[in-house]
């Protein structure tokens, strides 16, 4: 009987000891790290929040290729009228302000003669500049993306800018008056052209992680470039004289043509760095496009570039 009692007491002690040991082991088991598959699932859920449509504002600088700037150097004219019905042509500088050109009887010529105190002036054979350049222009537009995840997206960029091409031409002023202080022989004067452009880019964007909050990206696709000439003029005798105008008719005000837009197509590539703050992003990129520039009857394939920042929401 005593042996049976001792055996029961010993079994009870063993059971209590096992219970206490299992209770002490439970916190250690709970502190084990999650399986790697669970961590991956959480990362995928975090990236999935970056899917969908996003909008952004583009702001930067546009650098137009200088090859198309020489169309505004005043060496014209074009073979065809800009507006045949209105008699509007794109004149050369000697035609527009020369003393033996179509405007020889206009007040414009008399103003130039009075300003320089001379009855005659000429233009040398190489009067027109061959190194016209576009000034850098502000580049503003809209960015739309369909994000597959943080790194891949389809995109559309629509940007616009206003360009000005500048140069200097030569006019020869003979020193035929001893009192004319403005007569200085060969004189460099300004010639300029103004145009508007819009650029539509459609393409694909691929990024690679640089850090927790930044990506390196490359985007490529097709490009459409619209070019609208606005003005072409010279600055002579402290006055602007338009080279795109109607012919001189005594007693009539010169007419101007409504600018038209030429549309060309090509391709683009852009690369840069993107930074993330939650679901919002900011990126800065350098882009190049190769497309056809069409100005009136002039066409040429050139490479243009831009540097821009994009703010996405």
C-alpha cells in the first residue's frame, strides 16, 4: 500500500515538472523569425500599393538642335508662298529691306535711310549667318503613367516650349556722309526666328533599385514632334521688320499669315533617377529624341535633348 502511494506521488511530481518546462519553452518558440516566404509576401504586398495610374508635372529645359535654326537666317526665300491667297511670302533680308527690292518704295526703306543718314546700302555675298542657335527654352508638360509595380510602367509625356533662334547678319553702309555718325561700313545686325513646339512621347519605363527610396530608370518609345513657326524678323534702325509678310502695296497695311504646324515622328530615350516618398515620387532625367522637324516646306531629321524633373502623385 505504501509503495502504491509513493508511486502516485512520484508520477504527479513528474507531470508538474513537464508542465512547467513546456510553459517556459513557449516564449522561445514564439520568438522564432517568420519563414522567408512570409517576408517575401509582405514585400510583394507593399509593392502592389504602387500599381495603377499616376499623374505628374514635368518642368525642365529643352535644347533644340541648331541645324534647323538656320531657316531663320534671312537667306530665303521659300519657293512657294506661305499664303498664296493673301500674297504672303517668306522673304530674304535683301528682298525685305533692300533699296532695290519689292519694298523699295515703302516707308520702311526711307526710315532705314534716314536712320543711317545714307541713300544707299548693300548686302555682301555672305551676309546671312550660318551659325544660328536656339536659346535654351523652358519645357513644361504633363506626365501620365500606368505603374505595374515600383519599377515598370507604361508612360505618356506631353510637353511644350517656345523657342527663339538668334544670329547676326551683315549690312554694308558706305561712308558717303562726313557727318553721319551711324555710317560705320560693315555693320552686324540681329536676325531672329520664333517657334512653338509640342512633344508627345509614348513608351515603356524600366527601373532598378538603388536603395530603399530610389530607382535608376530607363524609358524608351515613340515620339511625335509638332513645330509651329511664329515669326522671322530683323532688327534694323531700332525697328523690327518681319520677313514673313505680304508684298508692298501703296496705301495698304501689310498682311501676315496664320502660322501652320508641321508634325514629324521619331523615337526617344531617357534615363535618370527616381526618388520615392510613400506613394509619391520625384525624378530627374536626361532625354534625347530623334524625329523630323517640319517648318513650312522645310524638313529635316535632327536629335534634340532635354533635362527635366517630374513630380508624380
